[in-house]
């Protein structure tokens, strides 16, 4: 081989190697192939493979509507459907749609994915990460649409989207479950939930650790559900039994108890909520710490509007 041919061969090899090397942005499409370099013009097929190709802190972009694989995230990354793309994950056989096992300093973003369960599955499970942002996702027909039980201190942001449990599936967790990790030791998860819709399930949002704010959201349930064994058929919109909860400008309707403040709660603050058509609107179970109301909540048309004591507070 002469020198010119050798140089040309080396250049071709370098270009090919670069095309298959890790990248900051990789693309997935239903008609792609995992033997492709995961570029826009030559996308890979599975999210799982794309996650092995993308650099830490990079983006996996879903560029074509279709049904994709369930996957596990183990590093800082964004997984997002492009605007107008319908990216479905069909979760079967009691599995989990998206599992987050990232590091304590990692930020994970999941945007615009549509998860479908069959009654016994978990939609999204956050086991570890420094921060997880869920944006405009849909998770329906699960035993638990979102389960946060971290092994490191985490912050979870949920903005927009719909989360729904299968009302026929026996479940002792919330549609959104914010808990401590299996322990001790426990690692409280702090969370901010804004503009979401929660449907059905034994519990809408279960708060049992950390600091959780719930704003501008719609929680709708069933006033009784025989598939809720822990509560003997009772359902709760917000089930807060540990930590601190702030609930502002939400609509909570159709549960046995709209808001239940349990005896392990550190403090709870209620402001500008509409709590209606529940068997009990707000239930404060003694002994408890401090439950405050700004006095501007609309708590009407429940079988019993308030059971227990709330302390008024005013703005400053």
C-alpha cells in the first residue's frame, strides 16, 4: 500500500470511529437500528442502546413516533421526545417502565414520554439521583405511576403531565409515592409538583419523608375502592404522614379523604385549595404537629368538611 492509500484508509477509519463514538446528542427512532451511529440521519432503535452511546450529561432525543423499550438510567442525562413525537413505553408483566439508578450528583431529565401499564407495574421508579426532572410525561394504568424511594438525598420535580393508577389493582402506594429509602438509614426525597393531573388509585400523593410542595394540580379519585387493602377501601387525595407538605391552589375531589395529615407530619400548610365532594375534606389525625390554613381554602360539599384542628395563619 502506498503512502496516499495508507493516509486515506486512516482518515476513513477515523471518521467511522468518530461516528460511533460517544456523543453529547444521540437520536432514537422506531425504524432505526442499534448498529447505526445514533445520528439524526442514522438513528439507533432502542433507548437502552442510546444510553450506552451518549456522554454523561448528554441528550437522548426520540425523533419518531412509536413504541420503545423500557430502560434504566445510570448517569446524568436527558431523555426527551421531540415536539410532536408520541413516544410510548408499553410496560408489562409487573415490570418498571423507567428506572433511575444515577449517582448522587447526577441530574436526570425525562420529557414527553407516554407510559402504559397493565395494572401491576410501576411507571417510573427513582432509586438514586441528585435531581430528577419529569416534564409533561404521562403514566397510566399502573400499580404505582411514580415511586420515589431513594438511596441518596434527592430532589424530584414533576411539571405537567398525567399520572394514573389502575383503580382495579390492589395497591398500598400512591399514584405518586414520595418516601424514604428502604432502611434505615433513610434518605428523604424533597419534591416540587406543579400542574399535574392525578387520577384514581388508593392514594393520589403519598408523602412520608422530606419536604413536598404540591401546586396548581388536579387530584381526582374514587370515594371508596375495595382494592385498597391497607385502608380497608378508603382512598386519600394527599396522604401526608411524615415530613412537611405545602399544598396551594389545587383541586382535590372524589376521595374518602381529600387531605389526610397523619401523626408523623412535621408541618402542613394549606392555601387556596378547592377540596370538595369527598367523604371528608380534611382529616387531621391526632397527635400531630402543626397544620396551618391561610383561611382561603374552599372546603365545601364534603360529607364532613374538616375533622381535627387547623391553625389559621395570614400572609406577611
